[in-house]
C-alpha cells in the first residue's frame, strides 16, 4: 500500500524546510505520493515538483487556504491544482495582503503585555516576506524563553481570545472552493476535528461545502487525536465525502507527526486518491 501524505508545509509558508528539503524527507520516510500544501501560497510548488521528479516521488501540487466561516478560521486544502491558474494566484495574493498589517497588530498587542520587538523577532523566522504567520511569532516567543512548545504559545498568547490574538477575516468558503475547482483541483476540509463548532454548525459547514462542490475531508491527520480518526471516518461516510490523509508536517523537532508517519486510512472510507493515476 502506498504511503500517501497529502498535507505538509515548507518555508514558503510556516514550515522550516525548503520545498526541496521537504521532498527529500518525504522520500526518505517512504512516502510514495506526496503533496505540499503551503498556507495561502503556491510559490514553492515549482521547486517541490522538480525536487520530487528528481527523486522519482509522485507529487501533488497543493495549497491550504485560510477561510473564515461562522466567525472561525477554517482551512481548506486544494489538491491537484494548476498553480498557475490566474484566479487562484490572484485570489491568494489578495488574501496574503492582510497578513502584514495583522502581524504589526500582533506585535503591538505583545508589546502591551511586556514582549517588545516581536515583529522583528518573528521576521527572523519568515522564509517568505509575503507570508508572516502566527507560527513565526510562536518560534520567536519560544526563542526568548516565554514558552517551551508551540502548543503552549498558542494556548497562552496567540490562540483565539489570548492577549496576542488579532481577529482576521480570511477568504470565504465559496471563494476557496471556487479557486481550487477553477484551478482544476479537489477541495478538502483540513483537520475538521480542530474546529470549535457545535454539531449544528458542523452539519451546516459540511452541507455547504458539499453544495459548493467540495469533495473530501481529512480523516487521518497529524492534527487529529487518535480517537478522532473514527469520528471523521463516520462523518465522511455520512456526508459522502472522500477521505484524505496528511501529516501536516511543519518541521523536524517541531511537528508531532513526521512526513508519512501516520496510520493508514480506515478501510470504511474511500481515499481521495482512489481514482488518480499514480504514474505521474
Ligand atoms: P496563521 O495562519 O498566521 O493564523 O497561523 C496559523 C498556524 O499556526 C497554523 O497553520 C499552525 O501551523 C499554527 N498553529 C495554530 N494553532 C496551533 C497550536 N495550537 N499548536 C501549534 N501550532 C499551531
Ligand atoms: Mn501552519
Ligand atoms: Mn491547517
Ligand atoms: Mn497545515
């Protein structure tokens, strides 16, 4: 059975490895079908594709789009996208525009609770000036000894409602699905188990996603607790979604789950890659 990993991040968003280093690690870990899915950015795909080809590693161009739905941030993964599609490229560029101002505000809030110069601190970790994210602030807060783990930083400083949190309006669900499908891709709800929705809200999200043309949800992901695998396998069956599997790897020593190091999908679900021609 092919070891499939359809969710990972490079330095082009908030990962720590270059796209080529990520490809090499996927290969070394035995991944046989790999997607790179940087946040709101497709600028690393050409390098990833080239590196994967040199390693004989089947590669899937992807993206993870930040959206706001019912007041919360949700992530929609796009797989098998044409990363040169104009509407996708322009839509993502427009969305990234808000990150700079947001980062300045995060830094102001951190300064007000006694953490100065966080903007400059976060910048040291940024690989793509267009994509400063909370992860970069989190790495800086760890560097200065405020917290030991990323999880701790988000729980105490950068997560929703915490002192360094700045609410932000991302794309809409409809935009994300339209951009992905318009670029020939498949839309997947990332790590559904992470969102704090009521049962009614989840039902509305899954229905709306389906109506808009969404195809799949992540069932096995590094962002799910083990007991959530079964929960979301059942949800996939209930709503007729295909199922995806991805580590959500961001970097060695940082991510809980390494590339390719996840259990297989439950046999009850249909893999999102079931009808793909794997001879890329
Ligand atoms: P942003 O897109 O700037 O809001 O940053 C979101 C990123 O922060 C996510 O993609 C994760 O990489 C990271 N993140 C969010 N919550 C947590 C958490 N609790 N622990 C570790 N990383 C997190
Ligand atoms: Mn991330
Ligand atoms: Mn995500
Ligand atoms: Mn991710």
